[in-house]
C-alpha cells in the first residue's frame, strides 16, 4: 500500500523529538542547562492536524523541560520523556487510545526509533536520519528535523485525508 493510502487511516501521529522536532543539537549554557530550538511551522502543523482529528504524541529518549514547555504550549496530552525503550511507550499509547498499528504514524530518525517504526502503520523520517531508519520509512520529508519537517508531515496527512483545503480556508479572508 502506498503512503497516501496508509495516511488515510491515521488517527495518531507520534513524534520523536531530538532530530525530528529539533535539529538534534543540544546547546549547553554556562550553568550546564540545555536548550533546543523548535520551528514555528511545525507547531502550527501540529495544531492543524489536531483540529482535523489526528491526535499527537511525543516520545523522547531524553527528559527535557523545553519539550515539556513546548508540549504544554501546544496542548499535547501524550508526552513520554526519558524513554529508553520507545516500544513500551508506543504500545502503552496504542492500547490507551484503543488504536490499531495501521492507525498510527511514527516519525523517527535514529536507532532508538526502529522498534516503534517497525510497528507503526505509516513510517516517516527526515533527511538527517540514519540509514537504517531511512530504509524503513514510507516517506521522508524534504526538510530536515528542526527545519519544518514535521509541518511537511502534517501537511502530507491533511492532504491524504482530504482536510488540507478546509484547514487552509480557516486562514483565508472571510466575507463580512
């Protein structure tokens, strides 16, 4: 089945953080605190697909206050941080939301993402992913992680489900 057909069934998009929502770099300040950057386009993409009926979840191998803050800002209810075994978090989410694997899309970029990618019905990645993840992917964003890749994936899902134009219309001039 091609990625567009798979995308029509998706009800949950699970995102890795480092290398997908961010460029994968960690910035340490003089107090040894870590900061990362998020792309604003990715945020709007996530808001749009939630509005269109697709739930969002974040799973990261690291625990991060910045990710907690971004998730809170975007009203993302399913956030799993510090997960060394992402397969367990994936399975817990799938069972909690009573979904099948075919209804789940996963975005990953490194070895820690391989197990949930193998389970997901639709597998996304980014150009900066490791080769083993790229081989598993159904579709790769043209933009790198942290540079709008998640927005590309959100737009892909909206288009496949016939909801893109409806979402875009909300931002168009309305007649009074």
